C-alpha cells in the first residue's frame, strides 16, 4: 500500500520538475533511517555478569 501510494502521488508543488534521482535519494534516506531505527529498537539487552550482580549466586 505504501509503495502504491508513493508511486501514485500527483505532486503539483514544483517537485515534478526535479530530476528522478532526487526521489530515489529521498526514498533511500527514508529506508536507511528506518533500518537504523529498527536496529536501535531491537538492540540486544546488555549481558549482566556475575561480577556486577553478586546476589545472583546466593544459595538458599
């Protein structure tokens, strides 16, 4: 749907006279920013070592 909406837009703001590479540059920039955001959100949890949390090894 998003791709269909992007290719089906009728822009009457002067952007239609720009070269074609401008559209692809904006598209690529959005794609890169989306991937960076996805990597930031899905970042792995930091590993908690026993040295920093000595209470984890207490025996009951």
